[in-house]
C-alpha cells in the first residue's frame, strides 16, 4: 500500500491556522471592499451623484432632483418639474444631458453666472421642444451633468451618462460640454465611443473636430479671428499687434493668435510688431510681462491690439495699458469670446480703464434687433427683455450670450431627435448624430445665435459672430454681426 | 478532602508513566511491549490505570476495559468496547475508524441466510444493512449496541479518580454517533475484500469469506476461536490504517484491568497472537497499540509460578523503559518477546508520607494523623490499598487525633475498627482480608491463618499439612513478601491473619507449639524460641538468650535476639505499650540489675515494640536502648555492638522499607 506521508501537526492547531488564514484572506478581500463600499456610501450625494475630488464636490448626473449649486435652484426646479411631467406622461421620450462644470472654483474660466445662464437657455430649449412653439415628439428629458471643477471628474460623470443610455432615461445626446480643455476633449471622445450624439455650446478650439456624433454651435476660434479681422478691415483699421498667451495647453489663445496673424496682414494692413507673448502658466511672471508690453505698445503705436488670451488675463492687460506712458494715444483692444465669461463686476472694472474694448462673442440678444436676418426671429424673441427667460428668471441679465448658445445646442439636439424619430423611426445616439449633417437648407437649426448647419468635421458653416463692445457701464453692447466669410448667412 | 487517586497515584509509579509516554511517542510501526503490571490485589494496578488515564487521556486516544468485572466479556465484545472508545474525537487528531472490525462484527452477529452464492451477495448486503439499521434504531450506532450489552465491563473498579471516571465516560459518550457503515460506503466491498484475502478464511471471495465468518460464529468453540483471531487481526489492521493517515496519533493506549480472569487471559492470548502473526510471521508492520494490562496473579501461559520456565524475570517499575524492554526481551521468534512484566512494588516510607500528607494534610482536623506515617508504613508494609484502607478508617473513626496514650490504646484495636465502603460496613481486618483473599473459602482462609504463624510459609504449610496447593496459590497471587529469600507472607496479610488467629487462642497455641516442636526437631533453636515467645513463654526465652549471651559473639546474639523478639503476640487488645509491658515484666525496684533481669526486660520490651499495633509510636525505643546499655555494662568485652544497638534504638530512624525490621 502506498503511504501518504504522515503529517503530525496538531489538527486543532492546523484547523485554527487554516480558519485563521481563511478569515484573514476573507478580511483581506472584504475590508478593502467594505472600505470601498463605506467610502462609496459616504460619498453618496444622490442617485448618480457622488462626492469626488480634493474639494469633495458632488459630481454626476441628476434629473434636477439634486442641486449641484444653490444659485442653480430656480432653473433646476423647473427642469425637474418638466422631466417628471415627461416621465409621467404618455408620450415617448428620450433624454438629452447638459454637461459642464457646475461646481466652480477659482481655477475655472467660467463663472457661476455663465453656467447658470447656460442651464437657463438649455431649459428654454427643452420647454420649446416639449410644449412650446417647436413642440415635437419624442419629448425630451433634460439631465444635468456636472463634471466638477475644471472637469476634473469627467470620467465618473461620463460613465454615469453612458449607463443612462440603456436605462429608462434613454439618453441619446449630451450638450454643453464645457470649455475647450483636454479633459473635456477626453470626455467627448469617450461619449463618442459609446455612440452618444454631442452638441457643444461654447467650445471654440479649432482642433476639436472630426469626432463621430460631435457638432458645435459656436464658431471656432479661427472663425472668430477671421470675423474680427473682417470687422477691423471694414472699419479701416490698418495696423495691429497681437498679444498672445503662450501657456502650454491654452489652445484657445494659440488658435486665436495664429489665425489673426495669418488673416489680418495684406496689402493695406500690417502687424506693426512681432507677436507679444506672455505665459499665464507662470504665475509669478505673467503680470509683469503684461506691464512690460505697455511701453512697447507706446513705441510701436498700433491702432488695435488683438488680445489672444483668456478674459481674466485681459482685465490685467487692460489695467496695465491704462497706466501707459503715452496717455495721448488711444488704444483699441479686440479680444475673443472668452471675455463673455467675465462677471459683470470684472467687466465693470475693465470698463473703468477707459480702453476701448471689442470682442468677438458667441451670441448676443441684441443681434436680432440690429441684424434681424442673421438670427431666427422665433428663437431670438425668447431672449429679449420681457421675453420668456426674463419672466422665468428675472433680475439675471444675460448679455454674455451663454444662454443663447446653450439654447441653440439643446435645440440642435432636440431637432436631431425629432428628425431621427421621423426619418429613422428609432431614436438612438448614433441616429441623432447622423441627423446633424442633414440640417441644411430649410432644416438648418433656427438658433438664436444664428442659422446653423454643420460641416462634416462638426464645425458650423460660416456661423454669425457678433462683434461686441464693452460700454462704460461694463456691459457688452452689440456692434454688428460678422462671420469668418465676412457676413453671416441670412434666414431668408 | 482530596479525591481518591488524584495525584496520589503518581507516587511510586513514575517509571510506568515515562514508559507509556515513550511508547506513545514511538513511530506508528515501531514495536511496543505489552506492559503487564503484576502484583497482589491492592498493589495499585487499578490506580495505575486511573493515573495513566488521567495523564494521557485528555490528549491521546485510549480505551479501558475491566476484564475482572462481574460480567464475563467475550473477546469480540471487548474489541467492540475498545473500538468505540478509541473512536473518540480528540481536538489534536482526526477521528479514528474501525470499518474492518465493524464489518466483521456485523457479519458474525446474526445468522446469515444464503441459498446460493450469486443470490447471496445481494442477500448478505441486504441482511447486513438490516442488522445495522436495527442496531442503529435501538442504540444509535452499531458499536453502541455492544456497549449496551457489555457496559458492565467498562465500569471502573475502586481506586479510580473522579477525573479518570469523567474521561472514561466521555470516551464512551463521545464515541462516534454516526454509523461506521457509512465509512465503508454502505457497500462493504472494500472491507469485505480484506476478509477475502485473510489467510484464515478459506474462500478468496469476499462475500463467501463473510459467510464463513458467520458460520464460525455458530459452529462451536474451535471455530469461534478462529473468528476471534480474524476479528483481532481486523482490529489491528484498522489501527494500522488509522495511524498511516495524516493528523492521526502515533499510538493508541489500551488499558486492560484485571486481565488475569478467564476472558482477560483469552483476550491477551488473542492480542499477543495477532500481533505476533502480523509483525513476525507475516512480516507486516507492528500494530500501533500501547498496551498496559494488569494481573493479580501469575498467568498459566507463562509456565509454573516459580517463573523457571519463562524467559522473563519480573522487572521493577522504577527503572522501566523501552530500552530496558529491548535489552531484556526474549528473541522475536517467541511470542514471549512482547511481554514486559513489571512487579508493582510496595510504597516506601516517603511515598506513604506523601500520600498521607496529600490526603489528610489539607484538613485541619485530620492533619495530626500525618504523624502516624511510620506506624501506617510499618503496619501495612506500604501496600497501596492497605494504606488507603487504614487512612479511610482513621478518617471515618473518632480516633484521638493527638499523639499520646489514648491514641495508642485506640490504635491497638485498629483491625477491629469498622470500615465503611459504600453501604458495606465491616471491620478493617475483615474488609482487608476479604479483598486480599478474594476467592478463598473460609476453610482455606482459616488454614492460611494457621500457616501464617510460621515466618516461612512453606514450612507452615508443610508442618500444618495444608498442602502445596495453598502455597502455590499464595505465590501465584504474589501474596508473598517481595524481596525476601524466605517465602514469607506479605507483612500486612500476615498481621491480619495472625490477628484472626489470635481470636482462636487454642489454635494459636497449638500452631505455635507444633512449629516450635518442628524447629526443635530441626535443631533450629532460634526459630523454636520465636514460636515459644509467641506463646508467651518469656522466661524460657530469657533463659535461652541468657545462655547464649556469653557463648556467642555479640552481633550474633543481637541477631538471634531480634529474630526471636519479632515473634507475633496475642497480647490483650486493650492498653498502650507501657501497660502491655507492665503486664509482661513488672518493674521491681528492689531487684538488683543482673544479666537475667536485663535480658528479660529487653525481651519483653522488644516483643511489644516489634508489633506496630502494640507500640504504634515506638515509645519503647528508649527502654530498649537502656536495656542494651545495661547489658553492655555486664560484659567486659565485645560490647561495641551493644553500644551501637543502644544508639540505634535511642536515635531511631524508620527504615524506608519493612523488609529489615519488625
């Protein structure tokens, strides 16, 4: 008989050791799992919303039941009410999310005002699609998606959105999408991989294009620079200089500066000096760099300074040149749309510098009055004084145009939904994404910021670019509508 | 009060403990002895079993069977009882199984009916199942059924500690409750195949082999013997298979009490034979049993009780060890090679002292009795049960606890004091003799009492015509005093028998007269004087010793004096030593001291002194010492021995053993 080697260890000790090891192993598995579960439970803010990041901000997706920020309450409650009505109703519905950073810190280029205005505009679009003049089927529920400050928690929020694609929410499109940053671009790519249609509202970086299902209603930076150049030339401005932020990752500044430097100089127009640069990522230096420029400007004497940088850096630039040595010379500064992200307070301070400031905005409520052909009548009326938005959200001036851009983004998505339902019978993210490229001619999106159709790469075709001026009270004043091609397309 | 046996049993038995420990630690296939604890009744064998159970029971699988119980126990029943206890689950080890033994017992349990072999296989399985189920329904499991039948044999005898009893009950209760049948898969085939291949079964077919077992059971003694051999073989094989597994013990401890009985001897015969067949004849591994058996008498299979025909000489337990066994065991060709006979010795003075201290020292009322240790040791010779009985009498009685004449007078009557054991109340002498001489009829006991008058029992039996049988029986029961060349009865037994004989004054005198006459004829005057003194002839003895005093060297005279004055007495059963002495040799102040008066006084004092019941506290020591001093003054030369003897008594030190004095 073959013998198995005898083991003479005390069985009860062996049992205890084995049981101990099993317990330890179980604990080794259970403790992290349990800790993770407890962590998750503690981090739970609401269904689909969790506490994340160093600032412990609540990020994720809500149908309006959860408040990401107090200042959003009035619009959030309306959205919640409308969503519930749609969900409880008999008509078919799909969901469209509005995603951006709703919990803001000093690191964000957007202000609380601007994101609130965006959400108000988005709600208007939902309302118009479900109940108003554009009433169509299927109805849409508007989900509010917060990616956190600087979109630092985009991954969790995007994953939550992806989950809702197949849940009862039936998510088909995500709109808004925040400013042009690497994180937001990553979020777009992931959503695209999961077949969700996207419409960006204020994203202008030129290089964000050629992504499946993605379009934007804002003109690109390049378009803005071209429109600015066209406007200056119409105003007989012949000399200019470019001040550009060279901070790494600031695509907005680089594309603006490059495009303007490329398009402005011609036979009758010239850049009187090399591009003057500062690096906003070096916090100890950039303010001094801006101060140093004022003497150069006095020396070079350009008629216009094209400022290719973020709005918050623009205000410092304005302070710098306000105290210039050549007070006898007047400077006109023209900047890009990021100026609209400045708060009313910041704009007022900038106005006090007495420097003439123009900027290319994304939209303006007065555009309809002064250039009625450039925008949709029906859409623009909602943004006028005493319009629906004013009645719903009084005492909240929306000169920054953010509400219009958000509205146009959601209305684009809603039109996509409607067209997909009508033409393909099935409303999916992919189907909605395909519809964006059918929006031509009479099917152009009748936006409050202009009539919108899209190129294959997702950019709008010759989108109207409002030239705005900062008035003495720090409010943006509509000057005229420009466009990359010179004049914007007309509705009629 | 301390529980009987708890801790006490270890005293004087440590050699046995270390021997068993060494056996249990040996590898499973190592050869181990069958340790035989030999000694008269009361020599502490049952206590030793209790002690081993206490010591090893909590950690090792053990089984205990009392083969001397009131109920006869067939070997297969004993096997079932042992297997059931060995199945006890211990924390340290996995559970042991006995599938071969169980199947063998099951197959031989009831008559199996089979018309043809082909039909028989299924029938056997069916019938085995049915037996098993019936047993299970009635008793819980199959081996438990044997427990029900033979439970009387498990009952522990007197001397077991409560802890040992608890362990034993635990072993029985915690035997496996599940059916062993499940272990062999309910289909019996694996175990049945072993029976098919066993050399004792004729048929190679496993099912036919089982039927064969069944037939043996119902076919007379010879075949039943064969069946028992196969079952023992199965038992040992089960043990071997158990120890071959991981997490199992190296050895199993088997405690067989009172194995000198008929069924005990049969059990041991089968066990030794099965082991010898396996380990020597067929050359398989030795079984892993550590066997400790006890016997109150010489076993017939060892030849005559003289021990001349047996290769073994009894070994002392103090130096018992595996090495000692290996050095002294006979060649492996003989099955005597497996024995290891250990003669349980009496307790020495120190061991008795420790026992008494442990038992009485903790009780303030009884603590004074601890001073009686030398008395108890002198009286009992250190026989463990005798010590126990004397202590019990002291605890149960109203004996004066304080040392003094009152206590002396009470102790004088100690044999007639009552001893309660359970509901049985008898005098100490009756209880002790009843236990020591169990199986002796009153006539034989009376005859033995007469023979006990002689120091040499062989002379007593010859002179008094009691025959060789009585002497042989006493020798076979180890009731002779160990360590003496002269075959003398154990001092405790002899004293009790003489106490009984003392109640028959006529017989006392007759017996001693006959013996004195015998020794006179044999020209052994010292022995003759011994018996004359027993008859109370002090003057005659004095005259004899007076004549010898100048005639022989002093040391020889002292030796003769000591032997003569160690004679038994039939003095009154009341009064302390001084009162007894006064009755024998009244002091006469007016008398001048001469050799005759000095020797007379010495004879009387030494005679009283030599009986522990007459002088329990040895109060006559100084008197005897003075007597020797007086004698030394009456002699001109060769007086050093007398001085020494005087010193010896004056500064008396109790000897460790009783073989040398009194």
